[in-house]
C-alpha cells in the first residue's frame, strides 16, 4: 500500500475498478470495489494522485477524495483512449490502467473539478434543456396524431399551442380522440411551469453572480448563457488563453496537417454541447443585429462580423462569432475586467508606443 503513488479509477455503473502504480509507474495493485468499498479503501490510502475519466459521478468522487487528502485529477475520455494497451480488449481493468498511465503524463490536460454549487446550478440548466426537449416531443406527437385525421396546423409551435383548445370543438375529430388533446394541454401547461421555474432559478443565479453580470455586456450573451458559462468554466485561469478555451468548447476546426501543409476541417464539437449550442444561438442574434445596423454605425466587431459573413457564409460565421465571444469571455473572467468594446484602441496605442 505504501508503494502506491498514482491510482487510475474506472467508474462503472455497479462497480469501481482501481489500478495502483508506484513511483516508477509499475502496476502494483488491481482491485474491483463497490461504491461503499471504494470510499473505505480510499480513506485508508496514503495521499496520492487519483485519476478518473470526467464522467457521471466523477466530480462527486473528486470532491470527496480531495477531502481525504488525495489529489484527484479528471481527464476527458478522449485523452485516455490512446493509453489503453489494447483497443480490441476494452474492459474495466484495462481502462483503469490506461487512466493510471494517462494521469502521469506531464503534458496532460485535466478537467476542472466543479463545486457543489456549480453542479447544482448546472442541474437546473440540464432540467430546463430536458423540459424543452420534452415539450418539443409532445407537440410533435400531437401534430402527427392530428394529421391522421386530416388536420394539419403547420410547423409553428405557437400556432399549434393556440389551435389545441379550439380543436376540442372540431366536428371532424372523433370523441374518442379528443381526451388526448386535453391530456396534451395539461401536460404542456405543467412543462411550461417547470421551464418557468428553471428560468427563474437561472436568472437569480445570473443576477447574483458578478462575473455573469460582466459577461452579459457582450452582445448575444444573455442570462441563460452567462449563468451556464460561469457555472461550467469554474476557474477561467485553468486555461492559458482564450484560444484554449475555444478549443475546449469544440469551436475550432479539426486538423489533418502534415509535411508543413495545414488542412482544416469541420469544428471538433468537443466539450459541452449545451454550452456550445447557447453560444451559437447568441451568435445568430449578434449576426442579425450586425447585418441590420447601418454601415456607418457598426462597431469594429460588427464590421468584422459582416466581413466574415460576406467571405465564408452564414453557418461558418456563426461558429466564428461563437469562437470570438468565448475568447472575449475568457479575457473578461480571467483578468477580472469589464467588457469594453473600445479596448482595441488602447491596445493599438500601447503597441504604437512600444514600436516608437
């Protein structure tokens, strides 16, 4: 036990598999434990580095292990895969050993452990997203069922919601079918109440967070996006720069470069898809504002947006704006500054002074 300096932990649904290594990286322990057994085993383990994939329950265990005196490190699953001994023999023991090897790498990038409060806030975001998906499924089901009786209300959600009460008196619909519309309306009202409650919780969080207030000064970053950003990012200083944060969010192109020739593809879509979706939606709003504003009244950022739109088209411009926004957000959060749309003037002035 005293030889163990590094532990790789594979968190499964029913069991937890651990792989312990000594200072030289040699495997000295393989063990399969229950959830309770793992907690007791870790409590009796001398302080060491414990690596885990950033999956379900990983943040909980990281916080608990830290209280025990260990140094927990969370790793993205994609960074663990190359260290698995055999790609055709994937099992819990091989995964634990791969995590143990990966956590020892000096260039490895780790996931920030979320606090309990941030985790709770993100749970409200996840519930809100789930309720919205549930509402969409409910309305699509109602639309499909109505079409079986020759009634088509179009693709607009607002029109369908407005038509549902009126369809209760539709003579072409059989009486046996109408209770389904009543149930749909009742379920829809319940979902709307849940979404409103989630929105109120998120708005309160954004209102009480000084960092979220500063982030909302950027065009296209609203209450929901600001709250999700602050809760997800945690400590922005864990990223060296805004470019690294944009890569973490999956807003940079894939690379397949070789022989000094750069080949870029579609964006990686790594990281949190919910956060990336919010940033992209905000980018859509920012783009529309920039295109509608008169040319002589556009800010420097809006001029850049319009130029990019004319050069690469609509969808690539949305990605470029989301990338730009995230870099700006990193600068605001990491440096503790307020958003200043004219900061570029000061930068150019400082650059000119240095050159002189």
